C-alpha cells in the first residue's frame, strides 16, 4: 500500500506540474465547478460569474485562439467571483479536494497559477489516500487494484481537475470489500455492510449509474453473512443510497434546475423501442477501452507516440492476463449471472445518460458518441472475477502462474514505475 501511495504522489505531482494548462480531459468543464465550490460551498446558484476561470481560459492554448503569453500566466492575480440568484442545485462534493488546494493557493499567494497547480496536486493526494486504504483493506485483490491505480492512463486523468478520481477510488474500495467477502476472508457484518454501501454512495457524485453496485451484497448467499439481519440492513442502506442519488441527480427535484444529469435526451423508452444505437455503442466498448484509455494515456499531443501506444497496450494486457490467472476467487452461480446482467445494465444507462448531450447524439444517429473508455473502469476491474478459473482451465498453466513463490508483485511494481517514467518523458516532449 505505501509503495502505491508514494508512486501516485510522486508521479501524479510531476504530471500535475508538467501537464500544460487545461490539457486534462474535460478540464474546461470541471475547473469552473472547483472554483464554484471554492467560492460558494454547498449550493450552486443561477448567476455565477467565475472571474478566476476567465483568467485560466485566457492561457488555454487548446480552446483560446487569442491565448496570452507565459508572462501573463505567471502574473495574473485572483479576482472575486460574482455569485447571486436562486439556488439551482448542490455542489458536487467530489470537487472538495481540488477546491481545498485552490483555496490554500489563494491563501499563500494571490497568483492564479499557484492555486491552479495546487488544485491538481490535492486531487492526486485524495486519490493516493483512497488507493492506500483500498490496498490496506484488500486481502485477495491487491494486484488488480495496484495495476488499475498506478497505470499511467489513470494517473494522467487524476492529475487534473476531474471527478473520475472519485469514480476510480470508489471502484477500488468497493471491490476490495466485495472480494474480501467472496474469497472468504471476511463475513458481512454491520460494519462491512455500512462500509460497502458508503463506498458505493460515492458513485452518486462521479458515475451515477454505478450506485447500483450496492445491490451486489444483497444477492449473496447466506453463508457470506454473519447474521441474516445484516442483509436487511445492507438492502435498506442501498435504497437510501438510491434516494440520495436521485435527489442529487435531479430525478427527485428539490431545486428548479435540470439536475446533474445531461440535458433532455431521448430517454430510456426511446432506446427500448430503438435498441440498435445502444447495442452498437456497447459492442464498441472494447475498442474504446483499448484506444481511448489503455493505449493513449497522453491527450492533446503534437504527435502520438507509436512506441508508447504499443508498449502501454502490451504491458497492460500482459499484466492483466497474469493477475486474472492468479485470481482464485470463485463466484456463486446466481451472483455471477446477476452481476453480469447488472454491469450490462449499468453500461447501458451510461450510454443513455450520455445521449442526453446534443453534442454527441441526436435521434436517428446509429451510435452514441462521447462514451469514453474510462467509463468502463469498474467493469474492467471486475473482469478478473469472471475469467480467473476459466482462463486457468483454458491455458492449463495454473500452478506456474498462481505459485506464491513467483515474484510477480515486484515485477508489477517495477514495470509500472518504468512505464510511468517513459510516459511522463514522452509527455513532456510531445505536450509542451
């Protein structure tokens, strides 16, 4: 756990500083929310003039043709936001770490760039802490968690303004608890039920459909429970999570706003009656995972590195293959089918939610655009649970791969250190 913590802190901080301004995925959408949380915690308002964001945008070479020079960036100072009007919703608590960094920067200096980079670094710190505790808790899924938490594509996403650090962290934490139960390392008691449902509640603020993962405890056989009453407690907490999620997402309205979900899209009924765009999009998921997430950790580069794309893809799938083969957890039969249906349903809900954005989908399109590979992060992390025993039987090398004497953990750590160094080095050369 401590190795992963320091790897994420060191490389994540370096990436936060060397990655150019606004070069993070969707940073132009998330940074205004961070500044909003910094200036008006808890609620969002109908009129928010975020002057500090305008200062950052002025130095955005990707989106601003009239980008100012470096001298401007190093000297531009904070200006007070103008916030007024009626409450339109809740601020997203996922932005709290970055907003803390932003405000600390504002305390120690009046320069915007200090706050900007500290906001990035504090998100890295939050992610590193979640990973540390997930690895500390996990008894039988550490290798999977380590791979998925320290892979360069992940670090480049979380070293910026984004709520995906919380989605990734919630995925690791919930799977650490779930696999402890499935492996027989721990029975579900009240403390475990509460911890698991709290971890899945975090999805409400990052990837809303994944809050349904909380139902997985409820369908486990009785032998996994300390007492039958704990199943009832877990189920009650799951439905409370759904209630909180519906309120936050704006499905249950407390404010005169559209909520956190994307605009007025076609909706579920449209895709039930016209399923082909949804099916085509789901079939494209493997391509999206490989092309958009695994193979290309660097975004907005002058020229993609074919060598980095090849080496990242090879190392990731080689390590994933080995951790799948080393997985010894057997899933209960009903749980296996239930979880498979649940994950397909969640993936479908993600696609339907994205379709609400008119920039990526209109009725009649044959596919829903904008569904990025990282959205399937939890599903990809779950795959070793399905494939472990099947792969070992298929390839017939179970004893060699699962041997406790195999020094795989050291190999895993060294490979990821070297791959991160390579990725950052190429990133400095191609992104600046």
